[in-house]
């Protein structure tokens, strides 16, 4: 009997629709029970916890009088200001390490002036040759902490004696801030 089944054979052996209906009803009842538990049990518990925390905060607030509040505010303000000053503090020792790191041992720096607000270092010095001056300029230009290097002047002292120079080095903003 190929593909046909009689009504009697479906009702006798096929309980699948009833099982699906019973399973769906059980699942629906379970979801309703969980919802009722959350709505009528857990939500009031959470509201009670929030009310208890609010009461504790009001009690602490009433214990701290106005004088203590203003003293605490002044202390907090001072600590905040000290923190901000520390973040924006210029470390001059970092300037010396930058000069030392990028200056050739053959170059002698005779004077240096640093402007903190513009991050500019103006230096003057003596070099043994123009070739050393070219190498020194290249070293400053390749440093990632240097925004720009400008050789202001170079005066040869003689054919084989080198010369004197002045230069302006502009550092990247924030290079010398304490981190």
C-alpha cells in the first residue's frame, strides 16, 4: 500500500501532534511561571535594595555637615590642581638627554637657549669641518622628537679649521612634558 493511509491508521499510530501540543503548553506554563517569579518576587527585592541604598546615602549625607563638605571640596580641588600641574610639568632633564643623544662628539656647543612655550632650542657651536656640520644637521633632522631643524648660519674659520654655527631646533609639542 504505497502512499495512502487510512484515517484509522493515522489516529492509531500518530501521536505527534498531541505531543507537540502538550510540549508547547508545558513550555508556555514554564515561561509564565518564570515571568511571575521575576515580576512578583525579584522586582520587589531589587526595589527594596535600591530603597535601602538610598536610605544609607541620605544618612551619610546628613552626617557630613556643610563645613566638612566645603573642606572636602577644597581638598579635592587642590589634589586635582596638583595632578594637572604634574601632567603639564616640563622636564628640563629630557632636553639635556635629547641634546646629548643627537650631538656628535666632534661638535662643541658653546651656548644654548631654550624657549619652553615654543619648544625651540637655539644653539651655537663649533665644528671641525663643514662635513661634520652636514652630518650633525642630518642627525637632528632624523630625530622623531624634532619637528624642524634650521641652520641659521655657518661661518668657516679657515680652509681646514672648521667653523662656527648657529641653529634653531624646534621640538615636537609635548616632548618634554612629564608623562
